[in-house]
């Protein structure tokens, strides 16, 4: 029987800046929206089907079942930001899921952080559609047009994360421009551990 992998990509936007809180603790920022792209991929990691959903703060309790059966939960800077930001809302088991943080993987190789936008521009010729600072402004405005912009921004960051991940999984590299504007290539290995390939994901919920 051929293996089907279940992957979940996600991104969080918050209601406050770090300058609005006393400690640099993402759990104090408050989540405005979380966008989630769940999909099934073949054993060759070709997408079979996928679906994007977004959840406002008062809807977050509805999204945890999406993560439940994931073989991999994928984000960008998610271990240091998104997961802690979701802590006040999430089941205690959420951090125990098989999280895969692209930024953390890059840092393992080169010893420093590279932004999603920098990697996407040089690797797949795609860009963030807006700035993270504006996400908070859109939330503060609260009108339909602003909230629509916020939702689209969050969802497009998830798409960017997915496309960057897919490129790296296939090509085993990512690219960025360094401070001297020189194109650098980072060798990465996003393949699944053998135990994931051979076993089904155990539910943590």
C-alpha cells in the first residue's frame, strides 16, 4: 500500500507588537488570525489535494482537529513565534506534534536567521504581498476591507511557505542574497525521517 503523507502549513498574525508588552513573549501578543493549509501528498511528495482555511481568534478552537493527524506541521519561524503565540489557545499537546520550522532548519546550517521574503525572492522568485507591521494595523482598523487584507496576507504567507518548502524538498537547497548582494545557496535536507515513512502518525489529542 502506497504511503500518503498529511502535511499542514500554518501562519499566525497577532494583535499587538512586542513593544506593546513587557516581555518578549509571543504568548502575550494575542492572535488575530491563523491560516492553515492542509494537504495530502503521495510518497513522491506530489500534492493530491489541499485546502486553505483561516480562523479568527474566536474560531481557533475549531482548527485543532486539522493538525491532529499530520505527519508534519510546517511553518516559518513557527517554533520561536507561532507556536508560543498560540499557547493561550492551543491544547497542551500542540507543541508535541511533529513541527518542522524552515527558519530553524536554515539556522542549523548557516548559524543565523534568514527571512521568508529573502529566501522566497532568491529561490522561487516570489514575494510577500505585504509587511507584517500592516497586519496589526489592519486588525486595529477592524473594517471589512482591512480584515480582508489581513486574511489574504496571512494566507499568502502560508502559500509562500508551502512553495518554498516544496522547492527545498525537491532540490535540497534554498537561496538568498547576503549583505554584499551575493547569491548564496544553502544545502538542506527536508526529507522525512525513516520512522515517519514507515509508521502512521500517533494522535496527540
